[in-house]
C-alpha cells in the first residue's frame, strides 16, 4: 500500500511498542494446493521480505468441497497448482551486460504464454483438460499484468493465435482524453463534407496540429484541398474495407505513433489509441456496424455505458474470452487458471528518495 502512503518502517516501529498481534490465518478464496505451494515458497526463505521484523506467516485454506474449489486436471491427473517458467539463455539474445534484453523478453514471454493457453484449450476441446467437472474454457483463464502496455503486448500475442480476450480496462478507457479525440476524428470522417468538423478534429488531438498550423492550412487552398481529399479517401476506405484498415493507414500517413512517442506521456496516449482501435474493430465485426453505427456505439460507451448493455456484454463476455486484468483490478476476484507473465518486470524505487520520517525510522533500526 505504498501508493497510499503506507510505510513499512512505521509499521515495524509500531510492532516494537505493541504486545498484541492479530493475524489472518485462513485464506477463503484460493485453492488449497496453491496456498500450500505459496507457503512452501516463502517458508523456504529465512528472510522472504528482507527484514526480520516482517516474517512470512503461513495460512491455511478454508474447508471447501470439490465443487466449491475446482482444480485443473489434464488426462484426469491434477496439475501442480504453481508453475515457474524459466527463460532459456540459449534462446534469448543477450545484451552487452550478458543479461536478457527486456525488448526481446516481453513479446517472447507473451508468445509463450499465449502458446500455453492454446495448448490447454486444445486439450479441453479434446476432453482432456477440465476445471472440476467442466471442460476448461477461455473464460476460466486470466492473465495478470502491471500496465496497459503489457496488456497490449499480451492481447496481440493472443490475437495472433485466434484466442479471444477481453481487457478489464475497457470501461475506464472510454473516459480518457484519447476516447474523446477518436470520437472527434471519426465524426469528421463520417461527415467528409463538413469543413468545421474536420477543422475540429485536426486541432490538437490525434492529428496534433497547432492552432497556427491549422490556420495556415485553411488559408492555403492547395493544402486544405489535400486535407479534404484525405478525409474523403479515409471515409471511402472505411466504408469499403472496414474501420481498422482505414485507421491503420491514417496512423501511418499522419506519422501518429512516432510523433506521440516524442512527447511526454506519449507512450500512454498511443497505447490508449491502439486499445480503442482494437475495441472498435471488435464492435464493428460483432455488431456488423457501419460507419454511423460504430460512431454511435462509441458515443454510447462514453456517455451512457449502461444504455447498450447487451452489446457491451457480448463484446466483453467473460464466459467466452481470456481475461487480461491489471493486478490492481484483480484484487478480490477469482479465476480458474492464472498466468503472471510479466511478474519479473517490476520497478525499483530510488533508494535516494526517502521521506524525513523514513530516514529517521531507518536510523532507529540501525
């Protein structure tokens, strides 16, 4: 809970002055085998949390029937509840330091995870992989990630293998600035003859023109005509070949990825835009939506998310899709099979950034 201001040194100081201890000894959610595996993992380390003042307290599983706590079986044999995967140094190109490059590891591990999911679902289709008494389904599987960028890498790997997935961040994505900008752009493309809508889409936002550049473009007949032609071509391509084909060409033509990545916070903005494009493509295909229909769908998600509940549920069906969930959003939820492909990709906070209180606590410990 460091993001909420929690301080382990303040906790340790409180422990030294308090006699009573209250421990939550029972896990009421997880399967017994997984709890036992976690106990073994942490109990085999004398200092699992670095400080002697913070030991690992083993917990027990709540008594449950097999129906209440189904486990994964393959060919009628229970799978080990906890797996660790190791990246082969022979397969991974090493950097100058001899360490595996993160740029290689992210997509490679995502691909391996997606491949394992494909394998399990193929076994399920053959009646060999089950959760309890039911065949394993895509909706039983969750992938926990730390960030939206990791979610994008993971969903790309699944999509390349035709595995349906859903991002848990979609609802909040519609509330972002990028969702408003995409709506503005699509409104202009649906109405290619409306100069005012095109000007509104060009200033700032995805297309990124400054007010001065916009004014110069409007006042230059040749430049403005070229813009109108592009708008009409995008409209026609969308109408003839679908939204995603048009949107990809627009991204390349306007140099949007490179331009955004040069900006502060540009990676976050680009990720949001690409996520929105994926969601819009899904909505277009599943709802058989034309241009006006897709634009209306986007508006409904942004302004009245509950109004189109049936289509939203169909698009984000947990029963039929692998769920990609941020660790933060997964708290309190339960899944049959969980993958954590990027648990290694953490961030260490700078040791030099210590509050006055923390420095004092450290000196007290010393």
